[in-house]
C-alpha cells in the first residue's frame, strides 16, 4: 500500500468526491422523495452493492475495456440513461395513482434496491472513475498485490460514497417529513422524484463523456 501521506490524501479526495453534490446524491434524494426514508435507504444500499461490481471490475482490469472500446462505453451509457428515464416515467405514473395501500409502498421500497443496483451497474462513468482514481494510490511494489490494493481502496471509496447517500436520505426525509403526511404532497413528491430521474437520464445520454 502507499505511504501514510498518500493514504491521507486518498481519504480526503474520497470524502470530497463522495459528498460533492452530484447525480448520485440527487438520485438518492429523488428515491427518498418518492418512496420515503425506507425506499431511500434501500436505494442507497442498491447503489452500494452495484458499486462493488465496478470495484471488482477495476481490480480485475476489466474496466480498461470501457476505455479502449468507445462503442461499448456508449452502449452501456445509453442503456443506463434509458433505464433512468424509464424509472422516472414509472414513478410519475405512480404519482397519478392513489396512494392508500401501505403494502404497495413496501414493494416499491424493496424494488428501489434492485432498480438502484441496476442503475449503478449500468453507469460506465463509475467504472471509469475507479479506473482513473484508484491507480493513483496503488503501490505496485507494495506488500499486497495490486488487485488486493484495488479491492481495499475501492471498498473504502464505496463505503464513503454510501455514507454520503445515507446523509442525503436522512436530510431529504427530515425536510419532507411534514409533507409526507399529506396525500397531495406524496403525489407531488412522486412527480418531482420521477422528473428528477428523467432529467438525470437525459443528462447522462447528452453528456459527451
């Protein structure tokens, strides 16, 4: 592993990247707005689990393929963008329905886990982030093999990012706590959350990288 000074820089950079407002935090907040705190937490866990796919890919060197094969990158990017738009439209449509049965909300919260895991796995930018970020702190001459250092550092980054997602869920839940007691406010939150997801999908598709 790298020296203490470099590892300190690694932790500072990971915290900055994790807590910097961006699509991941906006996505988690949107899930919380639509499905409440439970849905937000399960979305955060889904993102966390999906993140390990990229950690393992980076450790095995598979993420390099995304950089060497631009066509594959574009295919995955548009698949992820389309999936986000689809989730947003589904959320907006759900907002137009009656919100009475708590069982439906429970199933929706559970589904947020799998949806979020798929969103993270289909995000090639996450793979490229790990590919670009982690090697800066891997010591090829270290006591541990490079792949093990990738796994350790990647896990730390993933945990840091997930802690930021949890903070976003709790903050959003507190802000909207009173609003969720009103059925009209619940419907508005589903519309707002769905619109945010559609916007994120369009932004991902339109971005050049």
